[in-house]
C-alpha cells in the first residue's frame, strides 16, 4: 500500500481574523488621518506612522493569507510511515516497530515499541483529503493488527 499527501502553501485567514485586521486598520487610519489634519507640530510623524500601519493592516486583510508557508506531508508505504508538520522536523516509523496508531478528529499519534511517540496534525487538509488519510491509517491499523 502506498499513500502520499503533501501541502506546501500559505494558509488562509479565518473570517474573524480578517475582520480583526479590517477593524484595526480602519481605526489606525482614522486616528492617523485625524491627527494629520488637526495637528501641525512634531507629533504629526506619529500620526503618519499610524496611518501607514492602518494601510498595512488593510492590505494584510485583503490578501487574507499568513506570510509563512506551511509544509506538511505524510507518506505511507509497506515499510514505513513518514510525516512532517509545519515548523517541525520529519518523523519516520518503521511498520514493524509500530505498537499503536491513535486516530482522533484531525490528529494521529504513532506509538512505537520503544515508546517513541509521533504526532501528526492534518487539520490543514480538505475534508476529502482528511477522509483519505483516515482510510489509509485505519487500513494500516487493521492490516498490522495494532491495538
């Protein structure tokens, strides 16, 4: 059995996070613009910075994605399971060394006979891809008669 799935992209903001950036951006633009219009002293630089910060927040909300790319993958074959979550190093477990696979909603824990534990979070994938991961893991669990 061979199964491979990978994702190397920037995640999209949730609706509440987008609203937050729009809200903060609007407030900063309002304060910055009002400050620039009604003051003529040295504090006008401060209001200019607020205005630029507000514009940046609106731009971030419009783009709607995180700046960093997430690199996730899982590879399952007849000899081993290899997986990597974003910002973590890759883990690998030999099939013969697996003691158990615990599958929860969007997470799988791999427990080896030497008590090593590896955790793989697959919440970044679509529902169809999550279902395929579940099927592949259940197939391994039943084929290798893991507890």
